[in-house]
């Protein structure tokens, strides 16, 4: 389980993303808008390629299947953090996530 810092959001006090990579290839992204109400849980799958890069495909929420899946890659950084890459969703710098202590 990996988590981002709290990022600015125009519609709420901020947003924090938590990503869970299941051993069975299941994926879950939780976007908490830090307002005590809005939490979006998206689900999908992940797969690691031979090059070590993980491809994530988000297929919907817990209650709805998206018409068009969303795909992005995740790369492990030297410090053990992850960098999620998709300029449309995470900007040019990507989204940095750190491992949560168990």
C-alpha cells in the first residue's frame, strides 16, 4: 500500500491518493478529498512487465464499470517510492507515492 502527499484541489481542502497492489493482480486507488465526505474508490488490475515497469488499468469504481478504462504506468524509484506516470491525470511530474508502514 502506497500513499501520496496531500495535494492541492480546487474543489476541496486537498486530495490524497492511496494505491493498493494486491498479490493477485487486483488494484485499488482511493482518492480522499479531505472534506470528510468525498472518497472515490476505483478498481482495476496491475501487471509487472519484464522491464520492471508496472502497468495499471483502472476499469471503474466499486459500483460502476467505466466505458473507457484508464491506464498508467508505475515505476519504482531509487528510494523505494513509486512514481505513477500519466500526464493527463498526474501532470508532467507524475504522482509520487511512499510505502505505508504496516
